[in-house]
């Protein structure tokens, strides 16, 4: 990290508004972090049992930081699938983050490129959901306010730490974690709870319902393509519903 | 290093690159991307759709088939979480805790799937 950002970090931390917002972020992500911990444990166990060497498993765990694509791509890596298949699978599973990145642009598009990339790397699903719930309207000029910045980092760093601690625990304690706990579903419950506050108006509820139905109907598609089909459905249904109930 | 290990490390690097590039997709360029209004309007509906698309199949499918038995801890966990959400709006943490508690109670207490 370059020196100006270290200095900026120190100044920010000295600001009581930043510290209060950071604490609020840490508190607000607590429930969702339970889901992150559960998913991290699941991913860790899966990685430990994938048959790949420990060095590789630690590399995936510490560097990739993306639960769905980690879980989906590990078997492909272990089987020696072509690189383009692995990369394409990861692209499809990460498509939602492309959408999130456009929404993030409104919040911190005015920051330096290094910060934009760093912020977006840290911003997993729970961080996005919680942040836009707290700050539905971005600050003017795409520069986060001190409070927004503190809140974002409180959310993102807590989520990041929860993921890595859980994922490492899963790798090293793989045999001690019973499958009967069904930890994976705690992650699903967390995603559900995070989606609920986003159902703000009738048009969004309508497009979300259509997306859920399509995701279920196309669940047998490979590589998580059903999520792509669901996003496409929500897009079209959303345009129709917005016109029907004349949003904007 | 064996071929398999080299291949695996290349795959890890590819995963890192894909993760960073997709997450920062619209943030990489210094100039504001110019997107048509209809695209922005439609994309308003994408984030929640993406989240629910990951949730719904996990709730209603097991091994690729619709649930055959209503005595499934997942259904009750989701129902409890939704009821709690309706009763106490905007409590994300509480909703997750209620859902998780219901899931654990039925799975570990009653031995349900």
C-alpha cells in the first residue's frame, strides 16, 4: 500500500465519526457473519477433502475469497479440467458481482483506482446487502463520506476476517466437523435474510419472485447458469413491472 | 513441480484474476461508463434476484429433486425466519439467528434431515 493511503487511514481512524461508523458496521454484519463462518467452514472442509496438496488449498483459501466459485471450481482443479473451463465457471458464478460493481461505482467511483479495486474485492454479498440498506443514497461525486467509509470497512473487514478464520478452521478441523450439522444451509439462511430488505417495492418483489421461480426450474443447468437465467428473467420482468407500476 | 501441481496453481491464479476482475468490473475505468437508461433501470432488479436465485433451489431441492417430505428442517427454518422478519422488520441478524436456531433444533434435536 502506498504511503498516502496509510496516512489517510491514520487520519480516518482518529475521527470519532469514522470510529462510531466502523463499530456500527461491525455490529450490523454480526448475523450475516454467522452465515459467512458457516460457509467458510463448509468451503474449508471441502478443500481439505479435495485431494489437493495443503499448499494449494491454503493458496485457494487465502487468495480467492469467493465461496461459490471456490466450492464449484475445486473439483474441476482436482480433476485437471482445462483452465478455460475453470475460468469460465468462475466467471458465471461471479456475474452478480459485475452487477454489484456498477452499483458500487455510485458510492466510491470518485476514489483512486487502487482503492476502488481494493474496496470491491472486499465487498462480498453480505457487505453489499448491508451497506445499501444503511445508505440507500450515495454521497455526491462518488466520494464516500467518513461515516460511510468507516461503516463499509467495519462490515467488510469483519466479513473478511470471519471468512478466513472459518475457512482455515475448516481445512485443519475437517474431520471434526460432522456433516449432520448442515452448516451450508446457515449460509443460505444468511443470504435469504440479506435479500429481504432489498424487496423494497412491488416491482422488485415481482421480478424477484420470477427470478426465484426460474432459478428453481433451471437448477439442473451446469456451472450455476441458473443464476444467470434468473438475473436475465429479473431484468426483463423488472422492466415490465416498472412500467406497469410506473416507477420513475 | 509435477504437471498437475503447475496446472493447479495456474488455475488458482486464474480464479484470483476472475474474482478481482468481476468484482471491480465497472470500477476499473477512470471514466464513468456510459450505459443506456433502460439497462440501468433493468439492473436495479439484478442484485436481489441473484441472491434469491442462490437461495430458492437450496430450499426446495435435495439432490436435484423437489422435496418429497414436508418434514424437512430447511422448510421450517425458512418459514421461521420469514415469520420473524415480518414481525420485526429490518432485523437481519435476528432473522438469521431464528432460522439457524430452528434448523439446529430440528436437525440435532429431532434428527430430521
